[in-house]
């Protein structure tokens, strides 16, 4: 999954693709580089980010989705709002990527059910403004699994086909670096729930912290690509169905190496 944020303020690519033509061009590049799906987002979920209204979100994503749909690019819509998901599906997106797992907008289950499309349920505890205080767990792996299964329950109770559900541990969303590493270490536990698993570590802050310089300054976002590649190969080797990344070309190459090696799976810890 290639990332295309049509926002002025996302941590990784904010401000780069606010122009519709530049965004479409970048989406085409991700697709040509080998992305199976391009994930279009119109609202930043960066920690502390202020919300935008639904009309703004729609106005950012729909022209880009329409342009990429005309070129045959498969897309997901990264939104927590049912109205935005509906508009995006109507414009040509075919997957809902809901970082709130249906918690933020109770109407999302109905949109996913009626569309009959895949719905990515990410683990989430609250909007970006509040998420740092919500990063409290006794056993992060067990709690993320339990909370995700509750979201699956909510989705299926709303008429969503369980075969359309994809789970995501939600790295960095109400999670400290230690929580992200614990979830990475035991991704097998999430995989064993039996749903496809999407893993989204790309360029995130915890990688910058891992690679901090001697004075403790985190490695800047534009120098976290190699570490991201390592997380992607390890996640796929742990059984992930997909990885959500900025650098599609490098990811495709790294996964080709993994496949040529016989698609080895990590032993369970
Ligand atoms: N992370 C971000 C946004 N959307 N969606 C899913 N399913 N999983 C993620 O980990 C995820 C997401 C934030 O990262 P970005 O600002 O680089 O898009």
C-alpha cells in the first residue's frame, strides 16, 4: 500500500501533494512502482493534529481519487468519517482504511456493509489531540487484540462480512515506542486472530528515536527509509498481509528478495 496524504500537515509528506495534479502524479508513481493499492488521506492523524471538517476532507481527496480512478489505480480512502468514505467510494476508491476501526463514526459500518468493500480496522483509542494520554497498557499485545476483536464484533453486528475485514495494530496511535516494538515483536499474535493484517511503520517517530544520534536527537523523517524497509520485511515474514509505506519501489525490491529466499517465516518467539 502506497501512502498519498493530500494534507498540508501530515508528518511525513504533508504539504507536498496539496495540488491536485501533483497528488495524481505521485499516486501514479506509487502505482507504477508496484503498489497494489494507493491510500489517499485528507486529514492528518499526526499526534496533536487539529481536525478539519468533512467538507474540507472531501474537497481534498475526491478530485485526486477521480483522477487516479480514471487511470485504473486501485485506492483506499484513509478516513474516520462515513460521509467522506461514501464520497470517496463513489469517486472510485474500493477499500475503506479507517484508523478508528469504526469507533469515530458509528455510521461507517453501514457504509462498509452497503459497499461490500474491504474495511481496514486499525487499533485506535481517540483522536490525535488526545492520543498521547491514552497510551497506557498493562499488556499492549493482548489489549490491542481484545480491542480490535471488539471492533470486529461491532462491524459484523452492523452487517459487515467478516471476510472483508483487515486488522492493523495502529503503530504510533496511542502507543509509545515501547508499545510499537512490543507489537512488532509479537505480530504473530495479531496474525493468529485469522484476519489479514496491515502494518504501518513507515517513517514513524519511533524509528527516529531508535536511530537517534549520540546527543539523543531523533533521526529526521527523511532518513528513516532504510529502517522502514527492515520493518516491512520483518512484518511480512511474521505473516502480515500488507505494509503501508511511502517508498513503494524500495519495498517491492526488498520483498522480492524475501520471496526469492523462499518467503521465510519468522519463528514464533
Ligand atoms: N498511519 C497513518 C495514517 N493512516 N492507516 C493505517 N491503516 N495504518 C497506519 O499505521 C496509519 C494509517 C499515519 O501515518 P502517515 O501520516 O504517514 O500517513
